[in-house]
């Protein structure tokens, strides 16, 4: 079964409760996405693999996905979008990591918390945690990584050993 490309985390869609906004065209939305991501990733002063760049890229792509999800050609549109992102970022944003970044933005919707945690956690921590299926697991492992200064390897080991389940059984 293919994953739901428009809700990788399984969380409720934030657009469902969003207030009515002024109409925006798909062209304008895509132009803004490409401009913003290109400016972030191709800026010599910005690390294209930073936590913040990944989160902002994921959040911006999420907005576009929310716009195109009702289209019958949504999977093709997503494929073209990710291919174009790869081109304009010179391979720094790939189709694979785009979906990881979207999941990251979905599962960690508060950039202030992400920024605070990013002082101690690497992008690989966030991507590993965001791939977990349950909010309680994500919070548990995030807090453990932060408080105990786990490496990515220690995090993956703790997940495979089911530390959460062991602690809360």
C-alpha cells in the first residue's frame, strides 16, 4: 500500500480548521515555494542540511500539497514539484528528502520548539523521530535525545530496543 503523500504523519490536516484566506493561484504558490527554497538552500551563508532549512522546506511544500491534493493528477504534480526542487537546489533537496522534510514539518509543527531542540539535536535526530508513528513516542525520544544528549546512533538503538515501551509498560 502506498503511503498517503499528503499526510505522511497521519496527523489531522491543519487546513481543515484554517480560516478562509484570500484566493491564491497555484502558479503563485509554486513560484513562492521555488523562490523561498532556492533562496534558503543556495545562500552561501546557510547550511542546506540545517534543521531550520529542512523544516521550512517541509512546511512550504506542505502548503502546496494541501493545495493540490484534490487534483486527480496530484501524484504527478508532486513528482514534478520534487524534481524541480532538486534542479533549483542543485541536488541539495532531493525527492526523497523532500518527503522526509514534509513529515518533519507535519510532526513538529512548532518552529520555536524545533529551534530550541536544534541547539542539541541534528537533522538526522529529527528525521528519525518524525518517522515514528505515535506522538507520545516522538515526544519521549525527543526529550531523551535532548536531556541525555543522545547521538543519532543511540537514538536508533533506543528505538530498536523499544525503550519507550519498556519504560511505560
